[in-house]
C-alpha cells in the first residue's frame, strides 16, 4: 500500500502525543524530529521536508495548540492540514475544452506504464460519460502500436493507427480529424518515450503539441522511482509545460515520497494515481483524503464512491427490498462478497476505514481474510439452490454432504452460517428507512 511505512511511523509518533494532557516545546521538537525522519525515509524531497517540518512546528507552537484541552489531537490536525496543502490542497480534476472536443497528450519516459495508463484513462472517461478515442503516436518502440491496440480492445475504445506514417505530429492531426468526424469527444494521444529526457524527444513532443493543441498535457511517472519521478516531472515541465501528473504503481510503493513532493517541486498537481494492474485501477488523486489515510483517519468518501460504482440503483433497490422482507439469502450473501472484491478486496477497503491503517492488519492477516472469503464461496457453491435460498433446512446430514463437496470441515460451514446471520441482521438495520433517511450517502453501500 502507498505510504504504508510513512503512515505507520507518523501514527506511532502521534500516539505518544495523544497520551499527554499538556505538551511542552520539547515534546513538539521530539515529535517533529520523528516526523522529519519518517518523511526522509519515505523518499520525500529534502527541501520539501525541511520547509514542511518548519511550517508544522511554527503552527504547533501557537497557544491554540499548546493551551488546548487536547493538544495531541490539535497537532494531528495541523499535520493533516499541512500534508493536504503539500499535496495540492484540493483535488485537481481534468478540464475539458469548451469547444466540446478535448485532446489529452500523454507524455513520459519509457517504462512508466504510459500506454497502459492511456487505456486506464480511456476506461475512466467512459465511466464518466465521455466517448474517448486512442491514438498511437509511438513510432519507435517495437510493438508499441500493437500494445495500444490490445489495450483499446480490452477497454472497448477505438484506436487510430497509421503504421506506414513515421511522422508523429501528422498521425496526431489525422487522428484528431477522424475522432471529430466520428463523434468522439476526447482524443488520448500516446506518445514515444525515452530512457531519459533529451532534445530529440522534446522537439518531437513540441511538434505534436503545436499540431494538435492539446487541452491538457499529462505526464506519466513511475512512483517506484521515487525522487527520479519528481526530477522527470520537473524536466518535462520546464521543457514542454505540463498540466498534471499521473503517478503509476502507487500500490507497489510503500513510501510514496514522490506523490508528496511532486506538487511542491513542480507546481503541477497529481491528478490520478495508478493503484493496480487492472484497467479500472486508476483513481483521481484527492490530497485531503490521502492525508487522512496516511494519518489513520480513513477515507469514507472514497469507500462510499467505490460502493456506488459497484452497485447500480436497480440492484441496490432490489437488495433493500429483500432486507425489509427478510428474504436475504446465501445467494445474496455470495453476491455481496463479489461486490467486496469489485471494490478492491478486504485490504483495499480496510485502508479507507478510520483506525484501520496499514499497521493494524498485516499482509498475512489480509491474505488469511481473502482465503476465508474464497472458502465461503466454495461452501456456498457446494449447496443446492434450495439450500442457498433457505439456509434453515441445513441440518447435520446436509452440512456433512456440503463439507465433503467443498473440502472444508463442518466447523467452517457452521461459521459461515453464523456470519451470514450476523450480516443479515446488520444489513437489515442499515437498509431501514430511518437509517437511509439520516445517511443518504450510504445508499447502495449495503
């Protein structure tokens, strides 16, 4: 998980402060020293760390914090606000051309996952009501065009290809014309990369920029490269001018220093983060929500949004009706487990729950929970349709037969039935009219 190491260190530091009724200047200094070390170990730019710690320390020394009844919590609030500001303040959304047709120019070095990110972005745009087309302008890398065609097919988005043309800007211009004629409203241009920033690369990108006049230039960087990613962002911005950053492989970097440094160093916001290999694993970057996750305060807004993405209104209404009539079956329970997987699995959901940061459950614990989900699925699939719809008929002999069919002991089957009954009671409460009236944002979450 992104920021796992930083999150654990910061939460441990602030846990010490929470236990104190009064904070002294020495307490603040000790805490800031630990914060500084944690940020540096997370590969945050040294100048950024120095400025960040100085700002936090200055605010924490104020009477509002030191004289507070809960000084530890006030310090956490200051750090949360400063982290949010460091990463850009508010989320920076994609902007679209007022003309109705938008060109997004994707740039970056080789190996950052640029072509795959083009597909993820196209998939994201489709979900948000846009009609995107992809354009293959990487005329150098072997099989780059083939790769983009495969990506386009996977996300069901057309790809403009001109294999015989060796002029990137000419390909982009023709793609733009075709996209407009065919009624597409966003053209995503995949360009060539290099192992490093050089004049030849920048000149070609400048020509493509001039030819198609992109509404936004998005730089794709690899979070695993740490400060090299920030340096690349600074270089591209100086020579080409970028509008935003997409940071890939954030799920594989437990430090996350690049995401914390990028906005401060380049002045350009991180707009999206890649959180997995699947084409739906591209998330808008929200600095306030990420700061909250880092400090172990959860991210319920993102959790609710993911739930709403996984459910459609008709499905939610149907399930709510079943709860009210007490008709929630094991088939519905199985469907709920499937929805959890769609939302990224147990580990992903726990990251967003308050107090359930990375240091609360180990990878081994999460893996065990994921295995238990698969075991429950196997048990339910070993039942007859009648047993799934009416678990009350599951007597001892039926449970033995199911046990033999799924390879799980009877105790596991008993445990599943108890979990199902508990979930049934809980979800009935959540789906009640009084709860939904008070908590409208939870519509579709249960």
